[in-house]
C-alpha cells in the first residue's frame, strides 16, 4: 500500500483528501491519503522519515514557495514558475518538485475563450498566482498583479479605478480571501465597474460560490470557482506519482 498526502497550514477545509480517498475507493486501489497540517515547513523532513511508504505529496498555502529549499530537484516548469504544488518521492527518498496548478488553471480557463481582450488582473502574489501568471504569459495575455503593497511588480488595490476594471476582462482571485469559514471576506476591488464582458475566476472552491464570485454575478459577469482546476491538477499529480 502506498501513502499520499497534503502539506499546508490550517487545511481542514481541503478537498484533496476527499478527492483522493474517493478515487482510491472507486478504483479499488489499496492506498491512503492524509493531511499533514504543519505549523512550519521545517517539519517536512520529519514527516518524510516517520511516514513509511509515502510516495507523493500535494502542497498548498502557505508552502508552495517555502518548500523549494527542501527539495532535491525540480522539473523545468516548476523552476520557471517558482512554486511547487506536487512532490514525488523517489525510491531513494529524493524529493522532486512539480507544478500542476498551471495545467489545471489553463484547462479550466480555456472553456471560457474567447474573451473580448486578453487582459487580466491577478489578485495576490503568492505561489498560486505564479502558476496563473505562467499560463497567462504562455497564452499572450497582458496582465498585472494586484497586492496590498505597491512595488515594481504589482499595483495596490486602492489604485484600481474604473479604467483598470473596464480594461481587464479576466480577474483571478489567488488570495485565500473568502475561503471557508471566512466566507464573508472578499478582495477589495471596485465591483461596480464589472460588466457581462468580464470573467471572474476564483481559485477557491470552498464555498463553491465565494462573495467575490457573487459580486461578479450580480453585475452579469461570467464566473468560475477553483473546483475544476483542483480536479485537473490532482489528476495530473496522480500521473506524476505513477510515472
């Protein structure tokens, strides 16, 4: 029997354990999947050494970037993105990092094409936003990061005006704002400037409709949560673990 799991912080809400447990059950596979809720990524080597038959891990907030120094190797795409959400553990106990978020996001996004213009705002600057940016770059989008602090790589939420919203037809929430149980939180953008030409994409999947998406729907915008992305990236993780 092989073991798999998820590392992150405060991950009771995570869908991954349910997804893989149901997969193993339905396909009659003798494997298990568990959550490793770590208050520090420094605990990862202990998890590896104390969990025999551990073959693969998913990585979620806030460790997609912090885990990188603990890896023995990374595939080329994960290196380019600068974030890891999948770890394969070799027979020699080497940790190899991959990113499957980009695959899940691209496949989910393409269902909504074409958009009026290939312009986007990425809300947040964490590990997930890096995978999103990688995809948008590949698809020839013009995009900007939006953050609480302004720097050479991002603009502040307070800088978003009518023109900024009207000229960016795709808005992706890569922050944890709105995740269960804090379902009343949402990114501070001027929603009143949204139109039916906009697509709001939330990487959050619990709840299935965040306040961010509700605000878009009220204005007639198209919306998508992160469930399809999660399922696609999880299946890609499974492929990697078995390759």
